[in-house]
C-alpha cells in the first residue's frame, strides 16, 4: 500500500479536524482533526528522550493491584486505568521522571507548560515532567513513534487504529470512560480507549466584532447567502479583508473539511457511517446545505473578490495580529484559534467566535470533537506509565488549560470558556464513530480517492481558491471531478453504495 494511504488510514480516525489546535510552530494533521494547528518554518530542535527514573511506586494497593481493578478497567499489568485514579489522593508519593512530547511549541516558549508542570508538582512533587515541543509535529511525531524516541506521553499522531496497542497503553473501557469524558472514541479500538483528548474544539468562524459593526452587520449570518452578503458589506464599508483564506499556509485550508458532517448535513452519522457509502455526496441539494454548499462559500468569496489581494502571499503568523487590529473580518478556523487571535494584540475584546453559517431544517448545528489525544507509551515502565497517566488526568481535569485556550473541556464536569455564548440556540453534536467492521473504511476511500477529508486534504481546497481566482475551472466542474474520484474509489474498494 502506498505511504499516503497508510497515513490516511490513521488520520481518518481523527476529527477534524481541522480541528486540531496546536502551537504557533506546529503543523496540522488536519483534525483531526488538523484539523488545525499553527505552522512555521523553524527547524525541529528535538532533544533526546530523558531516561526514565528508576523508582518505586508508593504503596497504593487498592488502585495499583490489577486483580482488584474494576471490571471495566482495560488497563494492563500493574498500571491503573484512567478511571481508577483519584487526583490528590492516589500516587502522591510516586517518584518518576517522565517525558511529554507535544506540538504546543508556542506554550513551551511562553512558559505556559512550565507553569502547568510547576502547578502539578504542588500535589505530585516527586514526578518530574520533562517536556519537548516539536515544530513539524504531524510528520516528526510519526518518525519518533517508529523509532521509540519520544518518551512517556505524546499527542497521538496519524496511525492506523489497529496499531494503537502496539504503541500505546490501554487506558480503560470506552463505554465506561464515555460516561465521564467527552470525545474519547477517536483513539479507541475494540471498545478500549488508548487516548484522552487534550480538549475539544467546536467548528465555527473567527471574526472581528468591531469590523462587523463598522460594516453594518447586526445579526450573525446563518446561511451561506447571508455570509456572502455580509462579506460584501465588509468590503463595501470597511478597509478590512472580508475573508482571509490562509491559502499559503496549506494546512489551514483543510479546516473547511470539519464542517462536512454535522454542520452541513445536520447528521452525526454522516461522516463516519454514511459518507463512504454515498453515491453523490457533492451534489447540489438546492437548499444551502451539504458539501456542495459548504465549499461553494469559499469559491464564491474568491470569485467575488472578498478575500486578500494575493492569496499566494498569506501569512499565518501575521494574520493573527491583522484580525486583532481589525484588518481582517473573518477566518474559517476551529475554536482552538480563538485564543491565539485574542492574544495577538491589544484588541482581544474585538475577537468573536460564531457558528458556521449553515442551517439545516431550520437548525444551526455545531460540530464538536476532540483535539489531539494524549497517549502513553506501552513500553514504558509501570511507574512511568502510572506517573504519566496521573499527569494526563491532572491536565484534563484540574489544570484549567482548556479554559485559557478557549476550548471545550474533555471532562463532562469541566469548565468551558464564555466565548461560546454565540452558540446558544444551536444544536451541538459530535460525529459518531464508524459501525463495527468499518473503522478504517473512510481512511481507505480517502486515500484511494486522494481527496483526504479531515485528514490533511488541503490541496483539494486550495484548488477551489485557485480555480475561482483564475477562472480555470467552474465550481461544478470541481464537484463533478470529486464525485468521479469518489465513485472510482468506491468501485475499486468494493464499497456498497446505499445512499
């Protein structure tokens, strides 16, 4: 199988996403996900993994004795499951040195992660946490994973879900963990969880409230037509760029894929259960919904001159300050981007986040799903696995990191930031997982068709920008080409077409 197909199989397990929120020097894996992380050309200055400390665990027989673990605990050996640990009570005397490999280079550089570790050590003083931020994370993490050179905790990169147990420690039963945590199905296999989301992301649009006011926009748009009309108002009444494409960054283009299932269809079963079996997923439904209407927003915005003057010269880092200063009206990005735009200048109060402008059957739907997931090295010592899991649970449930990043809490009891007030009245859903036996089907058809939805498919979205700007292709021609590629892949893979 071609390398691109191997990578796509794993990436399909992640949400949008497009939706992946990483630091100012990371690259998107799409987002699942990529959804959705920052990128810069800086080189990876990865340090060598720290050697695990040779230590012994404090006596905690009730939590550490696998024979006494709850029946739904899928953890292995003498290591507790996620649900077995009570923070602040268990393993407070455990001594270990662990390493955390991550993509949040911005938070490594500004001291945020160091502050988190210091706060963690107030309760767990004998667990030393060494951290390393990696620049080109989506690619480099895969290489580090294959060599074993990564430490004890990493953000799970794009791998085949069937390979999870090869690299990562089982953390618990999916059904049991889903009762307490959001978004935990992405990195699970055979009803066992191998990853815990850092946090969740909602899929909407970052916008500048002052620009909207100056343009005369009084109500947030709810349909593609309303959004295009508002972009025209921004162009006519302000000096701001109505829609900043972030074309040159590449990975940012993949963010558009995150709106396909829940947002465009109003259906949480579409993306992972129906899409691969759909004969014409890109047809014009005529009602402003579906994939056709979704990507047409971008085509029409470009064709009508509602974007930057030269899309080939967009600047990802620079755009943050631009929207903060009111030089940009909107950007289509996951909620992970909100805090970065707020922090990029003196006008953070002007930054807003709104639902994506599509309405299905009278309802606006918001897609929410997990960002990168923490995974724990299955080959680490039991002490290091336990220490790593304690740190992960603390990050998820007690650190408050998701609030400062403007993201949804993984814990169902967690706090969420106030930025989501614009989503009041919307219906929020998460894409449901594939049916049993088809966990890898979307990844396979993504790879075979080379369209790569929610798995790094930025090139196909860049094509829309290029075609609209140059007039080289009509939008309907592009959709017809996508349909042909999809149908050919269905036939090649023997996929039954039922929708």
